[in-house]
C-alpha cells in the first residue's frame, strides 16, 4: 500500500470530524494523526487524543526546531500543525494516516505529500446551515461562532485546491461519497 495519507479539511461545523470518524470505523489500517495546537482544550478534550495541546511558546519552539510537516497561525496566537513525529509513528506501523485539519493545513499537507495524498474538502450546504450546526454543537461562545462563520466564507475559496469536494447536505450520502473516494484511492 505504501505510505499514503488521507486529508480531510473543512470550515468548522461542516461535519468533517464525523466523516473522518466514519472512515476510521471502516478502515482498521487507517490511523488518526493527532495535530498540535496552541488553543486550550474544549469540553472533554484530552491531550494526545484530540490534539497535542501546547502553549504558544512551546509551539513556536517546535516550529523553530523544524518539528512540523506543516503549521499555520489560524487565528492570532492560535497555531495548529502536524508534527513530523506523528507521521513517522503511524507510517512505522505500516498504517495510512488520516488528517482532520483546517483548510490551509489541508492545502499545505497536499503540497507536501503530493500523489501520496488524497485531499477532500467538506463543506456545509450553506453558511447559515454551518452557523446552526455550530450553535447546536454547544462548545463555543456566540462570539467564537461568529468568528468561525466569518472565516468559513474565506475558507470556501480553497475548495478547488483539493482533489475532491464533498457537500455534506445529507450525512448518509456524505458517508457513502467519502467511502467511495477513499476506497478508490487506497486501492491504487
């Protein structure tokens, strides 16, 4: 199978993590890459599970030490990135890496991995549906939700840079479409 990666990116609230978890349930050879972030944990998030939670200073030190495949300052002082050690850990087991990353991170990962990667952009049917999903999730303040919704419009412009665009209007159809593109890529 070789060293392959699956990249899923989307504006916050598009259903990306739900789809990624579905793919993980279907493919035991696919392993989640835990990204690093300088943001504080939300809700019940645990270090090393959802993210590697670093202080801004720790994150900057790892950037300076060239420990990231890619990283972005998504919001001022809020960094996200992929540690080289995560890629090595998963590939050393012979597994396929799956990334659940922001849009710029997805583009950077695709540029880094090239043909070894399948990049999928997931989008909600509309910005209003996205806002409703974020409110329903109940993990962010109203101010944070508006910041995310505002960013979503900018992030939608990146969709053409991905190998596949999946509109998550109906979850079961989105699952089926994700399964199809992943199965086709992994069978190559």
